[in-house]
């Protein structure tokens, strides 16, 4: 079924030779164009040149941590990133997803499982905006661009690094999942996230989860960040599909000061 993936370019950032070779051969057989990088710095510098459709990113790299590579990719590109992690580093997976990774696989994984995952991600991915080579992003990591860590949603300020939410300057208490949900909708802000995608990202191990769990979390989140949760203006439902965040709450259509009412 190689035709399915024809034309897609995958950038594999992986230091272990055995994985790199297996992925290189296996993914080519699946019809992908494969470009490999042995460390984070090389991966980042290849990004602009290769313009990949998807990135496979190992977390333990010799020169820098995968999380930092992910953050630097996010600062310049919307390309879907799949985190490749050891089974026991759950924290990396969580951090990766918070930084906008589209999914993850844990080592050891089966190629078939990975390809299915990549295919699902590529199907739902928005077109990737071309990477503009930037002097701010280099292999050294010294001039690292962190991306917008603090995002304003109406009168609500979300600090993604500190996991703090303020509304008109007052702290808003969110559960861990509520925050993760908000953070996912904000990275990048405005991107529509399908229900499946959100369930996949936020409850990755619970395949049989009732999708109403998502609605419950959306409901609670709205009650905390929306001025009128019965008429949400910031956390927008795309009926039958998913959700997205509108940073200015459709301000042009209604009153100018969204959350002060
Ligand atoms: Ca590694």
C-alpha cells in the first residue's frame, strides 16, 4: 500500500543507528521519502532545507534533549512531530504533547503501528507552513526561541511554561487535564483539534474512553475561562468535528472588552 504515502517526506531525528536504519528502510518501503539526522542540531538545520511533512523525534539525543528540539521546531514550523520515547519516560511524552507534538510511540515499537499512527496524523494535519531559515534557531541551542509561552485569551492569560492561568490578574484553578486541554488548543492557537485527536493526545492509553469525558472537560474549562459559558466565544465548537480557540473571542463581531463583563 505504498501509494498511500507517496510524496510525504519524513525527517527522522534519531541517534541510534539500528533504529535509524530500520526506519529508513521500513518507511521507504511504505512510500515515504526519508531524511535522517543523527542529532538534534542536525535535525533542526535540516528542517528548513527538507521541508518535511512529518518529523519523528527521538527524545534522548547526544547533543540536546528531544523536548528542546521539539520546542525549537514549534517556534518555526507547524510540521507534525511524533515523539519517539523510551517506555519509562512518560514525562517526555507529556511535555512533548504540551509543546504541540502530534503523537508519540514508545520504543520498542512495530513499524506497522508507527506507520498507522503517522498516516492518521498526516490525514488530519493542516498544510505545513514552509520553514523560513532563521538565525535564531541553530544547532547550538544558545539562541533558542521558546515560542509564545504566555498567551492571552480575552482577559485570560495562560502561561504554558509555568502552567499558570490568570483571569483579569486573578489565578484560575484548573485541573491537570483541564490545563492540558487548554494548552493543546493553544499550541498552536487557532488550530482546530478534532475530537479524536484530543482524546488521543490527552488520554493516550485509554482506547475505550467515553468521548463524553472530553465534553465534560470542555464544559469545566469553559466555566473557568469563558465570561458566559452558555455562549462560548473563546473555546469554539466545530460541530461534529472538534474544537478550536478563538483568541479574541470574535471581538470584531461583539463588544470590545470580552471578559470584563
Ligand atoms: Ca536516542
